[in-house]
């Protein structure tokens, strides 16, 4: 039993897949990359992240490209104990938001942090899979 629990924890530590790849948005749309750098802390948590009308669960070391119409877009993450959101007044360009967790009473508290391109490029390049949107 101890071995199967250890295997389950190891399997849930990080997402695996193809290296980061850019997405092309059509004219009149913006791309918002929400990514989560790998960190063992809270690695089993995958709360839903919503930008506009699309939702994805992003694991540690993963990312999702939200393609949204230009204009105000709210990105929100819903944790077990807390929620966070940020609003982007999107133009037809690329935006980056880092998802990270702080310790809470019983669970991790998710936080969304918009970042500048230079910082984000270095971090998102280490992300390895595009998380698929959930319905």
C-alpha cells in the first residue's frame, strides 16, 4: 500500500508533454497564456482557471493559451479556500499570467499574477504541455 501511495504522489507531481509552443490568434483577438511553473508544493492541486468563456485546469509545469476577443477579459482561479482574479484590457497581442500558490489553512491559495514579457518568456519556456480546456 505504501508503494502505491508513493507512485500516485510521484505521478501527480508534474505534467508531462511537448515543450511550450506559441499559439497564433486571429485578427481582433488576444492570446493570454496562463502558466504554472513547476514547484512540488501544492503539486496535486489543479483548480479551474477561467479567462473569458474558457476554463482549463493547469498542473505544475503546464500552461494553457486562452484566445479571447480584444477588450476587457477577467481571468479567475477558484481554489478550495480562496479565489483570485485579474482583469486584462486586452489588445491584439500576447499576455502572460503566472499561477502560483500560497499556503492556506487546509489547502493552497491560488494567485494569478500578470507578468512582463521578459520574465514570462524565461519561465514559460520551461513549461512542457498545453493543458486542454475543460467544458
